[in-house]
C-alpha cells in the first residue's frame, strides 16, 4: 500500500471511530441507573481517537483530533450538564485528559520519527561511503552505482511500484556490486581479457554480495536483487540460471538500467553511445536478456529524464559529489 493510500485509510478509520463514539454517547439515555453507567463508559471511549491519531500521525493531528473530540464532548455536556458537583468535576477532568492523551503520545511519536529519520540518514550515508569506495576502486566507474540506482528507481516508479518497494530496489541497485569486494585486484582491475579461471572468480561476486547483505535486516530484500542482478530473462545468466518471473522484479528492472548505463558511459575501451543507440540495442535484447514488460516501461520514458541523471552523476573530477537520493 502506498503512503498516500495508507494515510487516507487511517484517516477514514479515525473519523469513523469518532463518529461512532459520538453517536453512541449522544443516543444512549441517562435516565436509568444502568444506562447511566453505560453512558459513563462511552465517555471514556473519547480517549481512544486522540491516542490513535498520535500513534498514526504525530502531535499536530493528535491535537486536531483532541479538539474535535472536545467540541463533541462539550456540546453534549451543555445539553445534559449534571447537577452533581463531583460529576461536573469528573467531566472537566475527562476533557483535560483528551488533550493529555493527544499531546504526550504525539510528542513521543514525533520524537521517535525524528530519531528514525536520523538513523536512516546515517545508514544512507554509510552505504554511500561504501559504494563510493567500491566504485573508485574500479577507477573508471566512479558514479556508476549512483546512476544505476537512479535509473532503476525511475524505471520502478514508471512501472507503478509503491515507494517502499522503490526504496528497497534502489538500495539493491546501489549495492549491486558490493560482492566485488571479494574479487582480487589482479582480476577486477585487469586491463586485458579475463581467462576462464578468472571469470569463474568474477562470477562469484553476486553470491558474495548476497552473503554480505542478507545479514543486515533492512537490506534482506536488496540482497535477493544483488544475488540475481546478472541473471538473464531467458535463463542464460548466472549464478543460478533463473529465468522469467523467477528473477526478482527489482533485478529485472536493474538489468535494463545497468546495461543502459554501460552503453551510454565513457569507458577506456569504448566511447559512449547516444540514448537512441542504447535504446535500440536494449530493444534488440528483449525476451533474451530483458523482461519485455520492463523494456516497454523503459521505452516510454523521455530521454531527458535519463540525461538529467547522467548529468548529475558524471564520471569526471568536477562531477557532483555522492549524495543521498532525493
């Protein structure tokens, strides 16, 4: 469920709860002793909406909910104001309690949310530092991982995925080559063609990356994508020979983004291709290397969207420094 839909659903539930409590409170008679006791119990239910709002939305909406509840409560109190002094004091205390139930949990929620955001930012910066070191190790691909992450997130967004899934896929794209930390320099940095034995070692990096990331709770989804990022749609890839929908969707999106970046980037052994040339070559690999549904999404994206990402992360000394994605 998307964040917007989740917020909408919670708002409807909260409003429905307030209306239901108010109706029961207003419609329950107080003449008999039994009904009067039920009436008092129903009044206590007014504490529920401010607490729900605090837990779901934070201090501001919790205070707004407390205001709505207070207005409903006060209207009923004016209509049916008790003559008993103790009961009057009890209702005033309940009114103050609504605000206490909103302010304290709401403040705690906002504080916790701020701490979680700071932790997420710290995690992001740590990951970017690791990726920067890995990309610089290969010398000619300084911002490759950042570009591929942004291309993959662009594809995922246009493919209709929710924000939580897009973030997970983006982390997988960013960390796709983390397993190369286990590849010896004489293989990783070799200028000439790799031998068959060296290729065997190089092809171990998806599994190595998977083993590294699966131990980190918030990267378990990304780990599966890293494991599968060298598979091919027709099953001819490695390391597991997955095909079609056996390959995680994030990896299928990444395949297109990765190849696009390789084709359109400067390398010591080749000049960059134009966007149009890269699109044509990717189209020719549909159903063999790439998922046709992902290629269709890719083809529908305007060239300028890709160029803006490429410009932001150019592989030059003056390129924009690594930074968390917006």
